[in-house]
């Protein structure tokens, strides 16, 4: 049995990764370290028992991380834990520095110490899960490659860029066997309903306004979360230490087109149309400050070197995502209670459709 330490596994991508990997890799055991911030939900994984252990704790708690490493002796670390939402980073950047920069650095230090003490095992890997947002914004043409210069726009992407630099430094300075992946926008089950796709799905169901930032023409390159998880397993198992791999879904869409598609999918399922079409709920609101115009990934390196490519089409996976949210109303209610609701009230006066004016403190 091979033990993998996952950080942030109670969040969106981590939950999908753990659930998918435990099925796809019967010889893996997964230990999940998660602080359970507003975005973490241990209940996502409560039905898992065999080959799974949850530890409630913070990546900044080096003593805890060191004791977990000594006890579990993992062959791999997959580091998801982060503050992940751009709009929150505009309101409160310090949490992003604390977890994404300081937390990643402390985690690297603890893992490197343990790796040195145990004789630098050849088969140990540290996979840092990062974002295409570190590359900044594209114009209408071109793609992000692994050689694209870093040019982050938001406090979130700046903090992820800093964490990527730390990971690279740990490889170059100490020979620590780290790898980095930079991926595009994920969507799928278990995504916290503050990100574009789940937020729009829930607002459509509840007939609330659909707040589209700016002119709605910003482009994101959508990646189904299961495709992402398969890419991460591939990189962990077969990637070269010290290397970076871009992961993208090859599905560029303007935001407004995604919102239209969601309205149409839900209209079919909820029996709406004509005067009651969900498109009537669309409301163009003040743009996000520093809003990147376009992201698009060149994923040819991971394809050519490791043989990975996405399996799901955007249309197929978006429909499956809509159906998942329709079938999981209790999950939606549980994650929307408590912290999330309070944050919405403080920063949006209780109504998400009002616009972004109230965001900054
Ligand atoms: P998420 O916000 O849904 O989940 C983050 C998880 O990390 C939560 O379970 C939270 O409780 C945990 N966490 C936060 N701070 C922690 C700390 N200090 N110690 C331990 N746990 C902590 O995030 P996500 O969307 O699943 O993203 C996972 C990773 O992938 C992040 O590093 C993010 O930057 C990166 N990423 C996400 C996307 C995307 O589209 N969602 C795209 C590219 C990269
Ligand atoms: O590109 C990868 C990144 O994708 C990840 O690193 C981040 O963790 C993840 O949050 C995501 O960042 P984005 O800012 O692109 O995602 P978000 O869902 O917040 O927004 C997607 C697009 O939709 C973006 O152009 C802003 C716009 N938007 C978003 C929201 C929440 C709206 O128009 N209205 C909204 O209400």
C-alpha cells in the first residue's frame, strides 16, 4: 500500500481527487490534512473509510505536519490547500499570503526535513497544484506555455505565483523532488457556490439575478475536474521532478456564453422558456478590479511527454455538473450555511446579484 498525503482534500478539487484516486488506484491509501475553512467540507468524504484518514489541521502547523510525515511515511504529497477565490483575495489579501505563501513554505520545509532525515527516498514526490492565473492575462490570440513569464494580476494569483517560486527554489536549492502543475478553470461536483458555474446554477434554480462582471466577454479555458484529477495522478506518477506541466481543458468560452448555456440547460430541466426563460435574470454588474481578459492553456507538453489529454467535452460535463447540483440540494444547503452566508452578507449586503461595489474594505 502506498500512502499519499493530500492537503486541502476537503475542498472542491481535493474531494474529487480523493474520491477518484481511491477507485482508480486500489494500492493507494490517502491521508487528508485540511483546516476546514469556509471552503472545506469534511462531509464530502464522510462515507470513505477504507484506505482513507482525515486529519483536521493547518499546513502552517509544522509540528503537526512533521508528526504526520513521521507516522504515515508518504510516498507522495499532493498540495491543494489554499485560499482559492479571486474576489475574496481582493477583499482580504492577508489570508492568501498566510496560507498560499507562508503555509506552502512551511509545508515545503517540513517535507524536505523529513525527506532528508529518511535518506532522500528516490520514489518520493511533492506535487504542487497551481493555477494558470500566475501567467496574467492573454489578448485575443496565443496560449500560456510552461515558458510564459509570470505576470499575476490579483492578490490570489500573486500569492500562488510566490508559492510556485518557493517550490521551484526548493528543487533548485535542495534538490527536493517537487513538481508543479498550472491548470485552468475547473468545474464539476462539490465546487463551492462562489465560483462562476455553481453560483450561476444555484441562482438560476432560485430565480435570483445572474451577476456577469463587465461586458461578459472575458474568456476562461474550462477543465472538467475529473480530467484534472487524472492529469494530477499522471504527473505524480510519471512526471519529472523539477518540471512544470500546464493542464487545460481546451474549452475556451466567453463568460456570457457559459451563462447562456447554463440558463438553457436548466430551462430544459425546470420546464422554463418564453417569458420565463432564465436568461431574463442576467445582470451586467461592475467589473472585477484587475479582471484578466483571457486564459488559454497550451497543454502539449503533458500530452506529448506523459500522454494525458482531457476525456470529457465541455457540453457533456457541464450538463453532468448541472444534474449533480440538482440532485444534491442538501449538500448545497449545508455549505451555504454559516461562514459563507456571513461573508456574503458583510460584503454584498445579503444579495449576491447587487454588483461588486461593496467588495473592497
Ligand atoms: P477550495 O477553495 O475549494 O479548497 C481549498 C481547501 O483547502 C479547503 O478544503 C480548505 O479548508 C483547505 N485549506 C485552506 N487553507 C488551509 C490551510 N491553511 N491548511 C489546511 N487546509 C487549508 O479550492 P479548490 O478550488 O479545490 O483548489 C484547490 C487548489 O487548486 C488550490 O491550490 C487552487 O489554487 C488550485 N487551483 C484551483 C483551480 C480551480 O478552478 N478551482 C484552478 C487552478 C488551480
Ligand atoms: O484559472 C484558474 C483559476 O480559476 C483558479 O486558480 C481559481 O482558484 C479559480 O477561482 C478560478 O478563478 P476565476 O477568477 O477565473 O474564477 P471565477 O469562477 O471566480 O470567475 C470565472 C469568470 O467569471 C471570471 O472571468 C469572473 C467571472 N464572474 C465570476 C463570478 C463569481 C462573473 O462574471 N460573475 C461572478 O459572479
